[in-house]
C-alpha cells in the first residue's frame, strides 16, 4: 500500500523530471550536457533529496562521454536546483544527485547482439 507521502513524492518526482528535461533543452548551455535525456527521478518521501537518472541520446556507450555529461550536470546543479524549486513551489530545495541510467544502453546492446544472432541463423 502506498502512503500519502510516497504518492506525493512520486508526483513531485514526475514534475521534477519534466522540469529538469525542459531546463536541459533550454537553460543549460553546457555543450557537454547536449543530448541528455532524463529517464526517471527517484525522490525521497520527505522531498529533500532526489536522484535524477539521465542517459545520452547518442554516444552512451562511451564512458568518457558519460563522465563529461555527469560533470556538466553537476556544474549546472545549482541552477537546476534553484529553478526547479521555484517552478514547483517547493518549500525546500531538494539535493539533486545525477546518475547515468545505463539500463537503456544495456537493453540496446542486448538487442544488437540478438539481431546479430538472428542474422547468422537465417539461411543464405
């Protein structure tokens, strides 16, 4: 059973995901943050901290590019925290931690391998 605090955290997390995605497409000018996609947000029940999971639209296989993306997001973290708090009218500015969501890239890699196996099975 979901508690009211958990349901509110889920709602605020979804709104935070949308706001961060909007900011990444317009307000964050760092070229290292280009191509970032917000996949999900995990928000604590007290709304004081959030983990924002991101991935790259292209080039997610490169660990160096992933590191550059996370560094750019950390640099823009203050702006993102301030603006999202204001836009969502939160009482407290949540601590925002950015993490790379490698699950999507992992699924893509598995799909590529399966496609290769399927092409090898087909008679020539």
